């Protein structure tokens, strides 16, 4: 019989498994058992729509057996089975989740995390096996085949005899060495522990032959070892158990095992709802941002069950995008078992449940914000960005639902505050919500305009995420107070007299500014004096709806669209440079042009913008300071 090669990428995953330094090898059993369970589910689903398939739900089982002499471990199921072609396709090629692992293969440290985080499937058995045989008979077929492999060399498939349909996997364990004791997988007690830990809630019975000491029949004090089939897993879904009977640790384990997370969840909440729709939900908020959360291919969704049987593993409709970080499941008797994915999207029951689940999540978050602020801030650090996207997306349709869940950094309190808290603590006479944008809090702190504001005892919210300003523009106001970017040209904080004095000063020197503006060309739409900078000589402000930060964001996007915020170069009227400019205007207009260019470049740099002509500017600076 011909030996076949593994596909190239499968080979590399295989190599990784065979030589794995991953310490938690136990998970291979979880992988094989969940494959077995899936195979049973597949057969069961098909039987619902295909009258030719005659199965009895109670006959389904997954069996785990070991043979100490042969040093083999066997996992078998009476599920759908695989044809010759399926054996070749499914086990000769890497699985989806495996390809993820393979991408990260070069980084040893990550490898470990990744194995723990994802199901790596069938190949994980090579962590413990020197040889694997998969005997399978597809339901409805008369032929059975055996796939066999000793690892890197490839695999072969040959016909075999097998009575019942289903799959039987035999693992020939590696030899134990000082690094690892593979013989532990031949111990009843060890196997039972691993099954309970990882596969307790598999909905089909996992059966093992167990030896118990029993009283010998017909005697009163003689005992004998009796082998009996025993179901190891609890099978009752954790969310169907009495709340009081489930410990926090059990929920945590369920979460980490089901969602392949290495950290327990930040929040676990379970709800039972009856009324317009009836369901139980078990939901989790992870305690860290999944590595792919902000990537395009992150799949949101909750598992959907109908009376304990899984209908769909990830039903996206059950979660709005802004709560896409929530993991968990919904179990409802109202959902039909053999509903197709397409119909599911339109299903009224599912829509009702989704709406209700959304309300529960919101309530949970509000509760956390109110009663456990520290936890909420950590949560917000992980997923706040998503909530802000939620405010902004769908043309602001959900902004009112989400606005009170937002946190922003407050310059005055040096910590995160809600908009409600900001408004409650506004200074006397303040009727606007002030904010400033920049790359980091430290950098925002150094923006010249911010300094003047802090002096006035006004709190300023610092925006460092690019979505912040977009979200806030969508909100427009909070509690009747509008949002004002303090880098905007029309922000007023001074008295009427100050304003009048400034206006007249600006009017007086309008020719000076006109010349500077001509020198700077399209770069700025206006040049003028300001009285809001304390020590700093210059700043750049923006006019209209588009701020300088938003210009940066939009221009960084991979589109052809390039936009320019309308900017104003403001010069501190009380800074010595103001006098210098006035003098130059009278005596040396050429020199004034050079000053204009240098000051404008300074203002751009402070804003974190680049300058178009760095060589010219650096030569100019040198020329000016050499005088
Ligand atoms: P995954 O389960 O992530 O798809 P695996 O590598 O674990 O990846 O399995 C590959 C495929 O092999 C499965 O998708 C399934 O089609 C098939 N398979 C594995 N184990 C069994 C089994 N016990 N019975 C039937 N098919 C199986």
C-alpha cells in the first residue's frame, strides 16, 4: 500500500506537535473527544431531516479504553464516521485552527500560548503518540478504512473490517522518559480526571470501563474486582444545573475550556428569562483582549442551544457589534433544532432573544461601573474602544444606550471619569465639555492650549483613541452641554474685555498677518495673535468640524482620500516673539518671512504633524541662531 505525504503546511504543524515542548499534553484527549462528539452530533442532525437514517439518541456514546500491555489508548464513537476520501482529506490536511498556530510557529514563546488558546485538533494526539491508527466506517456504507501514521513519514489508508459505523482511534503512546510520563495515560484515575476537567459538559456519555471492588456473590466478606461501564462526564449542561450547585471555579473552568482562554473571565453572568421569549443565557466577559479582537476576521457570536443541544456554535445575530467581546451561550426551547443558518438570521424568536440578551449585558456593565469601578476600568481598558465604535457606528443609532458606559481621562482628576461625572463636577460658569486630542496623555498634557485651560480650573478630557472625536461628534452633546475641542479657534474662556483687547490688537496688525499668511501659502488659512497661550509662543488650531487629529486619522487610512483640516497659526501676543515680529514687519520683511516659516513648523511639530520641508526649515533655524 502506498504511503502518502502530508501536505506541506500540515507537515510543519505535525513537526511542532511531535516535538512539542508544550507541557499541557493532556488536551489531546479533549480534542479527540470533542471530535467524537461532533461526529455524533452530525449524524444526529442528519437523522432529523433524513428518514433513511435510523438512530436512537440514547445509543450514542464515546468510549475511552486503554491497554497497559500494548501501551495503547483507544477513543471510539458511533457517530457519522469517515469515508476513505474523508480520511484522506480531513486527516491529511491541516485544520483551520491549526493554520493559525502554524503562522506563529517561529516564535517559540507564542507557540505555547497558542496551543493553549486554540483547539489544535486531531494532530495534537502526536504530542503523546508514536503511532496513530484511525479506523472508520461511514454511516450507511459497507466499507471501512484504516488511516495510519507514525508522524512525519506520511500516512497510509487501507481497507479493514469494522462492524459498526463510527470511528475508533488507537494511540500508541510514546515511551516515557525523564521529561514526560506518557504511561499516565494508561491509568484509569488519570484519564478520568482529564475527562472530567476538559470534557465534563460534552452532551454525549463518555464511557470507561472501571474496576470496582465488590462483594463476591454468595459470600459475606469476600471481595472481587469487577469491571463495569461507567459514564464519566456529568453531561447535564452547566447552565441547566441549579445555580446554587455550581461553584465559581466550575464556571471558570467551563469558560477556559470552552473558549480556549488561559485566563478566567472577568465577569460571569447567567440569566433565565421567561415571557416574550424564554431562554437561559450564560455569558462571560474575558479579562483580556483576545489577540485578534480588533482584526477583521474576529468572529463574534454566542452559541445557540435548543434544550441543551447545540444548534449553532457561533450565532452572530445574538450579539450587537459593540458587545462583540462577550462570550457564552443561549439555550432556548423556542428555537427549533433543525433551523438553517439562513433562516436563523431572520428568525423572530432569535431577534427577541438577541434584544433581551443585549439588555442583560448592558445591565451587567452598568452594575460593574457602579459597584466595582476598578474592575470596570480594567474592562474598559480591554474593550472600551469597541463601545466607542458603537456610539459612532450605524449613524449613531445606539449612542444613547452606550454614552453612560464611556470613560475618558480627566486632566483635573488624573483618572478616568464618565461623562456624567464630568458634568456634575463642572466649574462654576462652565457650560461646555472641553476636550483635547493627542497621541498619549503625556503629549496632550504638553499641548499649549491645555495649559491655559488647566489654569482656569476647567477639567479637560483627554482623547487618545482615534475614534474618540468621531464618537463625540456623533453624541454632539451630553446633558445639554456641547463638546468643545480646545484646539478649535473659537474656544472662549477669557473675559469680554480680554476678547475686545485681543480683537483690536489683531486688527491693528492685520497687514503683518496677511504677509505671513502669503508666505505660508495653503498651509494655514489664517495667522493671528492669541491670549490663551501662557508660556508657549505658538500653536495650531483648527476651524470647522474637522480637527487636526481627525485629519491625521483620515489621512492614515488606506484610501485615496486626503483631507486637510483648516488650520490657524496662533501666536502668543504676550510672548517676546510677538514684539519681534512687529519690529521685523517694520524693518525687514524678508527676515519676517523666515520667522513665519520657522514658527509654523514649530506649531506643526507640537501638534504631532510632519513638516513638508525639513531641510529648508533646519537650514533656516541654523541661519537665525547663528546671527
Ligand atoms: P477540526 O475538528 O478543528 O475540524 P481536526 O484536525 O480535529 O480539526 O479534525 C479534522 C476533521 O476530521 C474534522 O473536521 C472532522 O471532519 C474529521 N474528524 C475528526 N475526528 C473525527 C471523528 N471521530 N469522526 C468523524 N470525523 C472526524
